[in-house]
């Protein structure tokens, strides 16, 4: 049995919430959780994130019944859904001058058979808590992450780097995108946390871990409150999912 709770908030500075999310009803055949953090132009980010979620969700739900339910087929389905969403957002941005250059991050978690299949583009994140250890499952597609990986700067320096928000990869900005797709175990009592960078830029991983372990239902609200208390410079979205 999977339980999931979510909260999205505009924060204290922005006028529009450009984050979007979707969480499955616990009785749905496909357990699907999506989060997108949009960007670009007048209302562009808001449109990009909504479109990405809707397109990826529809693609998975329309094709899930037809595929073999083995690991490779589900991985391929998740990857294709991201590519499809990318195409939809990209084409929309070409239709309207005001939407030019819009894009979004996208994270998908499809839970099936005690496994989580993850599709990822951008710098929103997916964490997994198992027992007393929290691990980041996704790699940020950001300029700063590349610098950390290359050893140019430390993780601590990355936290305050002036180009922290510069993405190396986003959905809808080019005709094609190559998502990261992976599968991880999602066992009884494991917790998944999906969030936009409006949370991780302002709340430490220790605090995220602590709130999620304490109470999964209250955690999204508490984490949004903490991010706002620490400045709320960006939209904040948190999804907490537990395998009960």
C-alpha cells in the first residue's frame, strides 16, 4: 500500500506558482507521481510545467496496459513519456511568441512491484529514505553540479554559487531531450521525497529527512513552512510517498 501527500506553494517573492505536480489515487492501477518546475517568460513556466505533467501522465496511462510489465519495458515507457512531454512543450513554445524559450524540469516516479522507475530532467530532485539513511537518487542537470563533478568547486560552494539556477538540461527547450531513467527498490517502510529546488535551496537535507521520518502527512506542509521561513525566494513543491 502506497500513501502520498503533497503541497505546493508560491513562496514569498514570486507572483505566480510555476510548479506543477500530480499524485495518484492509492487505488489507481498505475501508481504515478510527477513534479515539474517551470521557467520562462510571461506565464511560460506555468504553462510548460502543467503541459509536461499532463502529457507524461497521459502517455504512461495510455500505454501501460499494452506493455510487458518487465523492468526494461517500464524503463522504456518512462523514458518515452519524458521525450513525448518534451516534444509537446517544445511545439507549444514555437506557437506563441510570448512562450518562446519556456521550459521545465520534470521528475516522474512510477511505482510498480516494490520498485520505483524514475525519469528525470533538470534540477528538481528525488530522494529515498531507507531506515536511517537518505540518499539523493537524481543528479541535478545544472552548471553547478557539473562544476562539483569536475572537482572545480565543493558541494558547500555550490550551495551559494551565483549561477546556481543555470540548467544544463531542461524539458521543452530543444526538439529532443535525453532524460536520466533509472529503477530503484522501493520496499516496505521506504519513503520517497520529490521536490522542486525552492525547497532544497532553503532547507537542509537533514531537516528534510527529519520531517519526512516524523510524519509523512504533515511533512510537505512543514517543509514548505520552513522554506518560507528561510526566505521563500522561489515556488516550493514537495511530495512525500511511503510504502506502508
